[in-house]
């Protein structure tokens, strides 16, 4: 059989899957999946293969030989963040990942991370609790995960606004590479002396753990640690910010589900988080690439084809989730695919879940009767962020009963 050289048609016109916000993205994905489990779609002026079912997305994540993560990340994030885990493969990836993973293991989270989370959530809510109204995106979801990361790193940052600017600029690197490069350089200049100090006198913070851990007889050099730390803002802070925003958006626009959650938070919070991740995963349409020509699961793929793993279509696949568009916190489904799968799956999923659980529990407790402000339903809708890859609400204008 001859290897395919081009994709000869597109299955949908008028939507570019790299750039354009598509308010009706779930309806588009459903329509395409009703035709076949994948679609050929416009992507930054070329054609990409979009995988739409749970089965295909899950298989593709696990198939690092056919769709290596490094093929995309080395080009897109490499120049800004350096050689991160996402740009590595094989033994190098295994060793680096083994060294950075222990601090994020489930068992370690309660030990050194949970004590950071609760006080921080209260600190942020204290700033607006008396007011009775707030935009939870501007005042909580964008702030909390960034501050969690900088406190875990033990960064002596007096200027909270600077850390937020670094996080924002690193996140928006596809839109403004110059600002991202500047943020990367400033962050590196800020952290390098701290790293040197932690090498001399390790403490109990995350940077100290990274300098002392080893795997297969190796430790990380400074640039490997710095690349991992740079990655933490876009990979760890922004994803969690969007996840919290999406779950809050879902709850606030489904008041009966919010009432159910409030009736027994201890029982429902973790399931509301999982259902939020399923209903609107923050990493919705993950770009990958297929470097070599292949026929994969019956799909003829030419060399150098952009691939899109549609996590959001997979998590609304009716073959896996009944009535998939319904937001229902009683589903009791753990939607791990929201964190990817296979060798490059999320290294911080337990941290993210702990952050989300703590934040949602404390917000509900501190802001009784939390609800959207009148007429704010449209603003609170989840939309595309950074092209169409990521999803989250732009704002969440809320009010609550003041005691
Ligand atoms: C709800 C929040 C989060 C979501 C939805 C999420 C999602 C993901 C996804 C889908 C991937 C796979 C990317 C790929 O295969 O190309 C990933 C990788 C990664 N995530 Fe997360 N993430 C979240 C929070 C975090 C946090 C808090 C951290 C902090 C440690 C983190 C660190 C990472 C790292 C380091 C990788 C790269 C792993 C590798 O390449 O081996 N993430 N995440």
C-alpha cells in the first residue's frame, strides 16, 4: 500500500480549529462525530485530523511513537519555556519525569500542599467578601492557582502583580511571543539565585525537592529545573484557573445542581469537580502532530499532519457517557482523560484536584447563596481561550447574601 501524501478534502468549512472562537463548538463536534470518529478540518491554513471519540483520543495519547509530544512542543513552547518534559521522549523523559513527580504524588499533597491551599483561598476571599458582589474570574480563579505555584516554589515575591504578569505572558505566548520571551527571561533571572541558594541550603519547598531528588542515578541540572519551573505557570496555573472557572460557570448556570451541591458539600464537591472537568475540560482541543506517514485505526495520515486530540468531544462521547451534554454532578464519573493519558499525562493532576476541591468548598462556605448577577448568564459562558485549544469563562459576575 502506498503511504498517503495529502488529505484531499475537509469535512467542515468556515471554522479554523487553530484560531477562531467557536461558541457552538460542542454542537460542531457532535455533528462531525455523527459522520465518523474523526474529521479533517482547517487548522492555521492547512488541514488537520481531528480525533473525536473517547476510544481514538485515548489510543492516540498512549501512542507516543506515532504522535510524539515533542514534535509539537519543541516548536511551539521550546523557544520560550526551554526543553520541558513535553519536549522530551524516551529515557530522558522517563528520568526527568521520575525526578519531578514525587512532590506531586497523592500521598505528598496532604503533607505539604494542603496546608498552603486553605489559608490562600481565605486570604483572597477576605479581599472581597464584605462587598456582596465580585467577578470571580478577575478576583479569584486567575489569582489562586498562580499564588499556589509561587508559594510552593517558596518564591519571596513581594510583587504579586509581577508573578501574575509572568504567568499571563507565558500562557499567551502563541499570541504575543515577545512578551512571553521577556517574561521567561525575567522569571529565570528572578529564580536563578534562589535555585543556587537552595542547592547550598535545601529546605522543604518544591525547588529544594527538585535539587535533591534523583532517578536512575541522575539528578537535574539548573536548566532542566528552570525549564520545569517555567512550565509550571502555563501547565499548572492556567489550566487550574480555567478548570475552576468552568466548574463554577457550570454550577452557576445550573442552579439546581448548585443547590444539590450546597445540600451536602462533603458528599458532592469532588464529584462536581470531576463533572466540571468532563463537561468542559480546560484543555479541550489539544494539538499534536503525526511526523511520519501512516495508516492509524483505518485513518490515512500523510507525513507532518497536524493532529487535534479533542478531549472535549471524547468526554461527551455518548458511547461512554449517557446524555453527555447534561451537566450532572451525580454522574460519579472520574474523567481522567481531562488530564491526558499515556507517558505525557498530567504530572500535577492530584495537585490540581486538591486545589479545586479546596477552592470550591471554601467559596461555597464563605459566600452563602452564591449566584450569578442578574443578566450575567451570557458573560459567564465558557468560551475559547488562546485560540480554540483551551476553554474557560472570561468573567463570572456573582453576588451572595451578606451576613
Ligand atoms: C485542572 C487542571 C489541569 C489540567 C486539566 C491539566 C491537563 C493536562 C494535560 C491534558 C496534559 C497533557 C498534555 C499533552 O499530552 O500534551 C498535562 C500535562 C502536564 N501537566 Fe497538567 N493539567 C492541570 C493541572 C496541572 C498542575 C496543577 C500541574 C502542576 C504540577 C500540571 C503539570 C503538568 C505537567 C508538568 C505536564 C507535562 C507532563 C509530561 O509531558 O510528562 N498540570 N496537563
